C-alpha cells in the first residue's frame, strides 16, 4: 500500500510539473534517485527538508537555463530575451516556467518592434507575457487555447501613472492579465455579451485577480496604439487580438488584421495577442 501511495504521489507531481512547465515532470523523475539519497544519508531533519527543496530546484534551474534553449532549437523555437534594453518579461515567472519560447521569426519581429518603440518613446520597455513552451507542436500552454506552436505571443498594455500622468513601464496586474480597460457605457461590451451567452470563462481572470492596484494606473492609449500599428503593418504578423471596443476607441477599424478572438477565449482588454500568419 505504501508503494502505491509513493507511485501516486510521484505521478501526481509529474503531471502537475509537466502542465506548469512542460519539462518539470521529466526533471522530477530525474530527481527521484537524488531524493532517495537525501533520505538515506542526510540524517538531520531540517537539513533533509532543505535538501529536498533545493536539490530538485537547482537541477531544474540548471536544465532550464543551460540545456532547454539548446534543445528547443530542434523544434524551431528560441527563448525571448530576459534582460534586453527594450524587451523583457513582465514577470520572471514567465521565464522560470518556460513560457517564453517562440519561433525565431516572431522573436525578430518583437525585438524590432520594441526597439522602434524605444526610439519613438525613449525609456519605454515592451513587456511580453505568455508565449509558448519550448517543445512539441500542439502541446497546450494552459489556460490558453492556441499558444501551442511558438507562433503566438501576448504583450502587456502600456500605462501612465494616475498621479503624475507620466508614462510608466509597470502594469496594474503582476502577471499582465486580469485588470481590464473596461468599455464605457457608450462602447460595445463584448464581455457582457459573451457572459450572457454562457461563456463564463470569458471574464474569469478579472474575477480572480485583485483589482486594488487598478486605481494607480491609466491606460496609455497613445503608446498602446503605436505598438499595435507597428505590429499590424508588419507583413510577418498575421493576426492581432484586442477587444472590439478598444479597436474602435483607438481608431483602428480599418485594419483587418485586428480581430475579435471569439467568446470561447478570454477577454483581451488587458493585453495584446499577436501571431504569425
């Protein structure tokens, strides 16, 4: 019975870590002999638990930053930069969870666009959100429906400080999702429409994300529109998703590349989704 519980425990962690990071399950299996060694030879209880935590974590970090970028190239994917002057992850967790891999063509587009934004708006940093995992076409990047081929990427909106009215590079949401630029009473409310049609997941992130920080930021339509224009005018970008009320508000109605993503997805008035043709 004890052996069955151990197998179930390791199986659960394998599935969980694979869903979260794609490679975490494999790393966990590699670490099982290490855990058995620690259990056998580290006698002090506190030291043993520290070793249990730090040993697998250290191996995971070594694999993530040294081995995975090399292997990902076999699937035609490359990591987005971590500390580039004009392009960075909004949160380091995106990198630690291996959610920052794209096709080289998409990386080039975003790098060029970020440098154009910095040239036009000095000091501006473009922050990316979820992209894709490093391996296997079709492997899901939950909770996204389509980030499974290295050809899709989410970018954070731009904001200004509510007190100084100056542009900032932070986001009201720590993960870039869930704090939305809502439609006014005179604008199309796609979120309300989709929810009324039974798509309860459409505003789920907004319901679970704390909204207290929203009052400190204003949506920067000037910079957000500027980056959208740079992207849709790039022939290598096939589609761009934002909410319909923002497309109309920013006077972008003539651009066919800017699409509505559908009620089966989640709302896109908190980030920009781009993808290759």
